[in-house]
C-alpha cells in the first residue's frame, strides 16, 4: 500500500495539465483585456496629454479661454458661481453629475437659462477603471439623458471622473454622441490646503490662449468648503485673462 503523500498519490488526474494551461491562458486574456481597457488612461498624465493630445486637452482658438466647472449642480455653492459669472458677464461650461442634478433639477434649468453650457460628468463620481463596459455605458447614458430632459439641451461634451478615460468610456461616449474633453490647466481647488491665492497661481501658471480651465463649483467630491476658495480666486482669474486680451467663454465658443 502506498503511503499518503507519496509521489504516486500526488499524481495529477488526467487532463489537469490541460486545465492548468487553459486557466493560465484565460488569466492572460483577462489581464490583456484589462490592460487594453485601461490604456486610454495614459491621457490623465497632463504633460503627455497636452503635448500629444491637444484636442482632448481642450486646446482651442488662441484668443480664447474655455472656463469649465465640475461636480455640480450644488444648491450650497452653484448659485454663488452663477451670481459672480453674471456680474462678470461670463458664460462657462458646467460638467454635471447626474446624481447631483437629480437632487436639484431646477439648478440645471437655471444654468441654461443664464446662458451656460451643460455637459456630462457621469452619474456617480467613480473612476472608470473600476467599472466594466456595461456599467460605464449605463452611468454615462443615465446622466446624459437626465441632463437633456431637465435642461432641454443635448450635451456635447463628456469629462470622466478624475480625468481618467478607458476604452469602454471612449466607446460609450462615441455611442452616445459625446466628445471626451479634459483640460489644459487646473487650480487643484479640491485640496484641503487650497487657498484663493494657490488656486489662482496654479491655474495661471499653465494657462495660455486656447487653454481650457478646470475648476469645481461643488465640494461634493472635494475637501469641505473648497468651493469657497475657488469662488474667491475667480474674480482675479477672470480679470487677469481679460487683461491679456483673451476672450473667456464656454467650450461651445472655443473653436474645437
């Protein structure tokens, strides 16, 4: 009788090697598919994006700056931005979260009534790298449809959460007739240590004619009350852009 644990008792059953090879091939295919889906995320590297993908970065006409805001509409903060932009005679593009719009649909209507452009930021602010193709499409489509229903405007632009694109995100945007759009300059206004001065200097340090600015009109995914620092930086930012003889407006007027 062979002792338990002897080489003979550990002999793999017939077909085990084939099953193991199949498992390895399947795992390799999954990894390859995951890598292919994640490949567009390289566009989140800002210096590389600005250099190799100017259209995706929002590079437009050299005498114009596109002003964009993410994460709203938020009843706590968006009305203050609407008031300031009205006083300055500025229109902008607002990338809306469907979840936020569903809670304050009247604000979406107010944005359009004030002449601003509305765009899609998704339903939930969740990185596309953790979503599958179906969930990615459903999230974007749900937000697009609500924006169109509430505002009466069909959105043209899509900006993924955190600026991270995937192959599934690109396919979904194409099917939904949306154009992915990131930015050339941001204010890092979501950080807890941000101040109006830091937001202003961070934006202007990389801002040139033809640039697209990313700011936030809500702190729903940012440090508490970070929107106040953004609002504090905005008047000087607008005045500084105008002092350079540059126009400011929404992406619709950016010549992309």
